[in-house]
C-alpha cells in the first residue's frame, strides 16, 4: 500500500473515531472543590455503548455522594474507550467508600508525571530540562539553520511556530517561495525559508493530490524537519499513545525546507542538485536528506567542501548486505535503531494463558472480549480462503515458516469485511509495522513471534471442548523496560558496493516508531503528531545533534563533527550487552549494521581527539564518485581511499599485509597522553606505531600508522571486524571500527 493511500485510509478511520469523542468536558461547578483528585479504575469496559459507560460512572459516584447532580459536579474525566474508570474530586472518606464497592478495582490519588520526550531524545540523553546539560550549553541550537530536502512542510504545525524568536540570522539569504496553499506568511521566524522544485518528468507522473508549492502532502518532510529542529511541544501523543513532549534535536534552530520530492514521482536528481546549490547560497549550516538511491550524488562533495555537514539516511532495504545507500566518504550516513519504548498488547487465551506482543490496538478496533479462533495453516492463509465463516472470530495464521509472507493487507481487509474480529500472525520482527499502519485498520492486527505462534496453535489443537478462544487487549505505552538499542531489521547494511574501502553506514540512531509532526490533513482532525519508522526518521535525529555540536563548536569542519559522533559511539545496549541487530536471525551488530555504533551526543560534544579531513583531501577522491575509480579501494593517481583520514578503516582485499596512516587532532585538554588499545580482527595481527601519542599546547596534531598482517589462513571471502581505540586514562575513549576481508587466492566470489 502506498504512503498516500495508507494516509487516506488512516484519515478515514480516524475521522470516524474522532466523531465519537465527547469534546464537551465535565467542568466542576462547585465554588469550593474537594481537596483531592482521585482516579477510580474499573477494569475493562462492561458496555459497548460509550454513553452507558459514562452513565455507570455517574451511578457509582451518585451512590456515594447522594445525588446525580453531585456526581456530575465531582467527575472530571470519564475513561470510556480504552478502559472503564473515572477521575473525580473526592474527600478521603468518599474515596475510601468507593474503594470498597464491588466493581471497583482500585482507587488512587492523582500524582503528577514528569514529562517524557516522546521518548527518542530522552533515550539519547538529551534532556532539555537540565540547566547544565548539552542542550543548554549549546543554547538549544540557537540560530543554527537546518536545511531539509524532502517532500515539503506543514507550516501550521506547532513544531514550527515562531513565538519567542527574533529575526532570521543576518547571513540568511533564502526566500519563501509561494504557491497554492502556501502564502508568504506561511514562513516565519522559525520556518525561515521554503522552496519547491519540479521538472517536467516529475510533473507528468506525480500524484493528482500534489500541490505545486512547499506544502507537504505526504507528511514525510514535515516529520523529518520537526525531528531535526522542531519546537518543544508538550502533551503530544497519537490517540493517547506515546504521550509526552516532542521536539527537535536542536529545538531553537531555524528550519528551511527545500521540496524536491513529490508523491507518485519521487525525488529528481536534477532538482536535488539545484536545491543543494540554493541551500549553500541561502546560508544553511546543516543539510538533512532522508532519501537516496543506489547511485551517488555528485553535488554533496561540493556542499561539504563549503563547510556544510550533509546527513543522509542509509536506506530501508535491510537486513540484506550491500544495500546501504549514500555511501560517499564525506557524507554522514545513518542507520536506524530501536529505543527503550514498547507498545505491549496482551493476548489472552481461553485457558487464561497470556502472551505479550507488540502492536497498536485502539478501543474502536476491539471490544476486548473473547472470540473464537479460526486457524489457517501455511499457504491456506490468504484472502481467497477467508469467507463468512470468520464472522465473530479471530483469524490466526500459523506456519513454521511463512515465507514469502502472506499479503497482510488483503487478509486483514477481507477478515474485517467478513465480520472477523482480528488477525494474529507470526512474523520475524515488528520493526516495519510500528508506525501508523495498524492504526488505520478496522480490526486489530497483532504480530507474534514463532514461539508464541506455536503455543497458540497447540492450544487450538488440543482445546478440550473444540472451541478455542482468544482476547486481544488494548495497547499500552511502556518506557525504560525494553532492551535497546537494536539495529532495525529494515535498516540497510554494508558493505558499500560503490566504496568497499569505506565502512558504511557511519552511525546508528533511533528510527523506529518516532512521533513527530503530521501534515495538515491530520492537524485538521486534531492529530498534529504521528508515527513513522525508517532510516528517514533516524537521519534527522543525527542532523539535529550535528546542529547542536556545530553550535558548541562552530570552528569544526564537517569531518570533525562526523569524527566526534563516530569515535564516541556506543556499542553496548542499556543492559550492558553488545548491541544486537534485528533480522530473521538476531545477531550481534557489526560495523556494516551500525558503523561505529549508536550515537552518544553527550560524549560527542567532548570527543578528545578528532580525525579531521580538509576539503582538498576529499577533492582528491572526486574520481571515485559513482564508482569511476579503479580497484576495490577506489585507488587512483590522486590518492588511495585507504589513507583518507576517516574515523574507520576498511580493507576489502588484504592479501598479506597493508599499512595505512591516520592523523588525529587534540580538541580536549592541551596536555594529554593517549595509549592505543587494539581489538584485531580474527586471523589478523595489528600493530600501531607509535602506540602512545603525547600532546601539548604546541603539538596538537599527530599521525600514526596501522599495520595489518595475515597470521593464518581462515576461510576467505568473509569480513572480520575489530577496533582501535585511544584512551587518555580519563573519560576519553576515541574508538574507530575496523573491517578486513582476507583474499589470498581468487578462488570464488567474494559475496558467496
């Protein structure tokens, strides 16, 4: 299903849902309110009619307070969609009486939750409330200009209001290009510029819903721009899920949108180059591009040479090897990873066994009642086999290996049309599902792993009375109890097919179930923020962090910023274990999954040493662009890629030994001594000369050589991984990843 059709379906269901909501509040009437607000929880809904649920709440209160009028004055909120309960102002004695009523599960005094970011930025350690934290030191990215090349922008979003902003920075030369549904006043002191670009090919193939202006129809550009540089907006959620504070990585940055991507026709390389050119002229400080193709973009080299960091997404074709895009060495290429937030759904079987899955299930999609299970095994699980017998039942697709996977959308649609109550199906992981998709569905769709699927199947097979039943709960939001990060299954993997002498991607950041700004159609329905997943969502997280680092260190080059991010990256998760990479088989992540690791912005602000590269050094390798260079290392007469001063080392064809050189610059304490710590790839002997680097006020830059030597003959054709870290005995660990492939004899394909 296309993004646009999925969005239209979502809006259709959302409109039906919102029309049922009680927008009038039960305001308190009495002049002297009771002393405390209590939450009374009654468990699952006991009525299908939401109004009956509210009436039952009033009846409970009236039985204690003495009259319906008193109940109406006391009640503040009535919870009637996801569960049954209410909040009311009560005395302690009244609360105690209600606690003793037979239908009451619990009564507790209200307390104030501290706001969470809709989680990604808190998970990254960038708490905007810390007066001495990274964001405060960087003045929240004040006046850094983030240029976004994408599908356009939604100026009405709260993420782009300009309250409290002064005029744009004096260096800004950009424009606000108008068009239908986008006036000159659509830009402001936050959204300081907007341009749109289109060519004849794009014009002839784009969706009829598109608008020839910077207006965002798809929502992708609005989402990414708000993630990179959107305002701090409190109390955001989507239909009550992921409630918290949303913001960009640099919430006081200015935003400029360059609309180069159009629904139905993609992003023209020609207009992309024009937009890059304009962005340099306009005065942007950082460029964020959540797009790409298998081929390389010539324009970015010149942008970086002008001192502007360019951040790109790695692509969504994982976990297959050699799928990473945007792999030029001067780019900062971002993989996607999960965060420590989950959306658990409880599956309860008729024998009271319970299993936890991940999905989005809303009250309009389910009654949370038991229904009979109808099993479809293996190839029988398809839309053609689903008929009227599923009415009132939950469809359960079972197979020890559903490969290729069934057409999920058609199965869900037909099940709903035939009166089914839900669909349960095994799948390898949920990384690709946790976005808006499940919210658009008329019935619950819940994915389980194959172990749970087998246990459900065993229950259906051996149920004594022959009628197996299941109940699907509503989704909850859980934070901090989930192992993370993990590299997302969809995130494209290295090695690069164009630059095998470069480790790509460079870094990983959160990119699964990101809540960020929505397009106008959503806003009109009262839904200003929505979920998206992809490396497109990971990319602007890094762009925002680059903006913050650039605010702290305006003198740093794009290579220095990239080095600081890579050399301080995390390789362990929040449980202290090596980061895992999701896929059909979960494994320990390696540099082709996540580059140097998972981004750690607080450490990146003070990296100790940096691997810097001048624009002239990059330009030496211009002939490597687009794979024009020769050899696996893209070696040309203008230099060897192996010796480009990258914060990583990749040797795709080590035969016996190879020596490479790197140079580091001390940006920490003037007098420092760093010692080398090596983790050689298996079968490789590594040596560093010198093994100790001594820095002083007059000696800030030092070079060293790394020698790789084959010590034994392992199976050829496979990469092996290691690392080199410099440690000053204090807080600075400056680590770079290493990937080496031994090729002693050309006896078979290197990817076999």
